[in-house]
C-alpha cells in the first residue's frame, strides 16, 4: 500500500553545500517532500530544509535530492523544484505528518503516492 502524501504550502529555508535559498514545500510524506524553488541542486546533493511546523515549532529535515524539475508544466519562468528523499527528520516532522493526517487539523487534501 502506498504511503500517504499531503499537499501543502509551507515556506522553507533551503541549505545546500554551496548555496542557500527559499522555497515552498508542496507536498509531504513519510519518506520525502517536494519543494518548489528556483534554488535547485543536483540529483544526489544533500539538502537541509528548515520550516515552521503546525504548532510554531522549528522543523528540520535532511535528505538527498532525488530528482529535479526545471519547468513545472511550462507555466512561466521560475517554476522549478526538486524531490527530496529524507535521511533524517526530527520528531517535529513526525508531528507535522500526524497533524496533516488528522481530519480536524488537515487544511489540504490527501493523495496517494504514485
């Protein structure tokens, strides 16, 4: 059974080895996230994402850029992003997933992973 993924819009700070930037997390799941950003590393690069969780707590995850997308649907310049496979996540990230999966807290819709 595929793991659930949740569509989101969460501002995040992005830290690569030689570059930093900002973006928005467009969906999350137990194994990874998709980040829309013009700051994109290379497939295989380690990336650190820092963002605010549902309770205002700092959430930090570390992962590997699994794939990149330089043009999301041809809707104009700057619509780029990347998928991250998580290597380490905080308890706050698990709390975020729990909050998103609870109907009372969910403000976005759930979809199955493809």
